[in-house]
């Protein structure tokens, strides 16, 4: 399915902007991942764009995981994917506590005689934005990510302090007042990315786009000089130009 067609149908469904969706869609078309996993699907807007790109490629599958509570969302992911006609490209899973328990079961399934065989080419972490939960999700996902595969975090710059300023006392089950002042102030995803992902010897090609999306590729052992992070703001302009000119879509 072309980006434009997916964007028309997904325009009013939170939580992904057309701008970010285009970056994601173009990435998938270029990288051709066979097996993708999205941790945190909400209403299925991001899942819809991923499924549209896989459909356009004519191959690939998306596994996506959220909490049981997402059954009550309007619309549900099932509704979103059905209306796109792309439900067959996606397996939907819900967990009581966390996608980390799903990843535990997947690692178990993939492990023979102590060796875990990776099974994903692209991991999109877009859920809790919490150091403990998503820091753990990174290490679990790493066991399942094939060499050459990519990991993407949303919300690099998101802070509990900003949620608090909007009157929230809890987000995704985390009570903000139970966190320390510096954890509330610091973007937790940035800490995960900068300290755990960039600091991981198997990762390289780090890019942070628009202070929001953080990308890394599992390249195998990389030397210290490859640990540079590219911070990019121009993606906004590039994406707008593509939209205005309709290039590629
Ligand atoms: C920002 S939304 C995801 C948006 C979606 N990826 C998109 O692009 O449209 C975050 C979702 O993560 C889910 N979530 C948060 N913490 C989670 C956890 N520990 N395990 C599973 N899902 C979680 C929430 O229920 C919510 O639906």
C-alpha cells in the first residue's frame, strides 16, 4: 500500500505524525526487514504504516505488543488494521504487565541449549519511556535482533517532568511521585539510548532525529570511533519536500 493511501486512512488516529510515519515508511521500504516487532501499539497507527510498507514490499510480518488495557482503546488496533485491509500482515499480542514478559517468552521459544536464535530485523520501542522498563526491553530485544537489524526508540526527549506539568500523576502505570527528582527531570529514553545502546559494543550508525526518534543498527563488534551519534533536524525539511513534490509516493 502506498504511503499516501495509508496516510489518508490513518490521518485521525493517534499517536504517530505524518512526518514521522513517512520517515518510518521510507526506512522500511529501503531496508526491507522480513520480521518486525513494535513494542507499544496503542490504536495501531504506527502498526498500520509498518503493515502498509510491508504490503508495498510484498513480504514481511509485524508482531506487535501492548497491554491488555489496549482492548478498550477507541479505535482498537484490530479496527485500524481491518479498515486498512492489512490485518493479515500483523500478529497482535497483549500482556497483563509488560511487553518485556512477551519478550521473555519469545527468548524462551528461540532458545535451544542455551543459545537464543534472533528472529527480528527491526524493533520499534514505543511504549513506557521508562528507564527500568525500556532499558530492560533493549537488552531483551537485543537477544532477538538479527545482525544487521535496526532498533528504533520513540520519545528520545520525553520527560516525566513535562507530563507532570500537564497535570499527570502517572503514565503507563508509573506513579511519577515515586521517581527521584533527577529521574523526573531527565529524559529516560535518552539515558537508555546514550548509555546502553551507544555504549553497547555491537551497535553503530546512531542517529537521533528531531530530538524524538533514536536509531541504531546492530552491526557486530564496533570500535570506539564508531560511537558517534548524529543529531539531525533536517529530516523535517526533507520529509516536507517529499510530501510537497510527492516524490516516491
Ligand atoms: C505512544 S503509544 C504507542 C504508539 C504507537 N507505536 C504508534 O506509533 O501509533 C504507547 C503505548 O505503549 C503501551 N505501553 C506502555 N508501557 C507498556 C508496557 N510496559 N508493556 C506493553 N505496552 C506498554 C501503552 O499502553 C500505549 O498504548
